[in-house]
């Protein structure tokens, strides 16, 4: 099992300490491949695509429009 987290490097500054999970690109339970886009987050007025770090079945933890912090867990992947 691996985690899908919001990369802390997406925050260019600490002016906006939070972001928003805008939408999921795949439904819960979908089998995804490493590098596949799974979610879109808004951080400091920019949209960023979050990709799967490995192959697996996605289990969504954070809902759309959720507030996300740097390094926040948004989903897990099971083999």
C-alpha cells in the first residue's frame, strides 16, 4: 500500500498555508497506473495535478473541496 499526498514543494511561500482539493480525476476504487493523474488541487491560485506514485487501486480519503495542508494524505493505493 502507498499513500497519495499533496507535495509540500507545491507551496512557493507560506502566505497561503492551505490549498483546496478541487476535483478527483478518477472515481474511488479505480485501478490506476503510476504517473496517472488522479486529482487536481488549487494552491496559491494555481491548479496542480496530483499523480499516482505507483500502480494500485485508489481509495479516496479527502473529498472534493476539502482543505489540504502541505503533505496532506488525500488517498491510498492498494495492490
